[in-house]
């Protein structure tokens, strides 16, 4: 695929006012999601990176854009650790969204170096970047991510969590201040949980996609394997059910993945760094581990439409997150 994106010019002050009016008001809806397949010469297809600091809603946004869960979510920072690709074909356009880990500026261990490398690799080879921040806010971690974006790729400022802004009138001055930080191609205040905002975002992004045939079938939603999705789902339930007690460096490794018709048999190991963490995961009489397994199995069955038999184990690997070789052995780039 060709990679020669042309950055859009920064809007003039008058153009910015019009853009703000559209963003905060009644912008036209995106392309119809039920449109018939376009002829190859009419098709658009391109890569759109979703970037931002941890916990700004990138994975929630990706899942909403794809229309199905392909990236796990939790309140714990750095839940996303891999380059997750979500695919959505809308009318004549095929969007290949790339969710990235939140860029980590506070800790420099081997795991975080790997995650940051994933972010940098993703943003240099796309047609458009969605830079996600919380509407009305801009912090030093946001500024760090913004400074890493390549100058030759158009960037859309996506001000997420608009539903949490109580005084919308204060948003226009904030958006004008953001114009001074970067020549954004578009300004899109929205909520990733609002269906009308998601539909509008497709229309905004479509014009940045190159005119070329689709890469994937129209029905495809992700290029990640079921084995990968199984590990991610277990990790999501691990983080959600252990809360802030368990360090984010815990991970999940798939030991066995077998398919027997509609049945999938999976054995997975939850890796933690200390014996005390192992106790947190297992819980009293094994109840916490059992619940993690039950919730992960239930969601995988719903995702795949078949039965899942899931076995979970917990092992201690002290210092794995600061060991480059072990980080790679656990599947991180």
C-alpha cells in the first residue's frame, strides 16, 4: 500500500470558527453503514492510528468504530499493550483502525520501552492520526504524545468524553488554544459512547483515505487471531476484577489452543511478579481465579458463538517486566 499522506493545511481563524460550529453543533452524518459494496475503482482504503496518553478512551473508541469488541478495556492504565487492528467497511470506504498503547512517560522498564516502540511504529505508517485527549483538558503526558507525531501525516484532534463537559461554552476557547499547539486537520469534540458521534467521525475520516481497493473482506473486523483474543480477554478480566491492587505488569500467556468443531479448548497462564500478587489473583479458596475464568469464558463464547473450555494457572516470574528477553518471549514487540 502506498504511504504518501499529505498533511492538510491548518484552518484559518475564520475556518476554525466554522469548524468549531460544526464540531459543537450539527455536522452532517457519516456515510450510510448499510450501503452496497462499491466497485474497486470507487473504493477508498487506509490506515488510521488512534493515539493518546493512557486512559483517554482509545480502546473504547476503537470498539465503537468497529462495532464489536476487539480491544480490551479497564480503568487500569496501559491495559492496551499491543498494536490492535480493527477493520470497518462503511459504504465505499474501508477503515483500518490501529489502536496503540498509551505512551508511557513515567517508567522506563523493558515492558514500557516495548509499548512505546509499538506506538512510534504505528504512527509513522498510516494515512491519518486520531489524537485522543479528554475534552477541555491538556496535560504534560498529552503534550509528550503530541510531540512524537510525524509532521507529514494529518492529525485529527479528537476531544473525547464530551459527555463529561458540563459547560460547553468553555470548549471553544480551549479548542482555539489547541490550534496554537499543532496544525490539526480537524477538531472533533465527541463521546466514543454516542452512536451519532461515531457515525459522524466516519464521514470526517473518509476523505483522508487513499482511493484504492480494499485490503480486507468487507465482513472482517480484525486481523488478530483467536488465540490472541483469548489472552487479551483473560487479561481484561484479570485487571477488572483485581482493581488497583494488582500491578499492571501482570500478563497472560496462552499455553494451549485447540479447536474441536465449535468447541475451543484453551489453557492459559497468568504471570505475576511476586508471590503476594499470586494470592491476589487466586483469591480466597480460588474464588477470584474462578470468577476471572468464568467471565473470560462467557465473553469469548459470546464473541465466537461457540463453547469454550478454559483452564487458568498462575505463575510467578520475578522481574519479567524489566527483562527484555522475557518481555519478547511473552509476545511483546
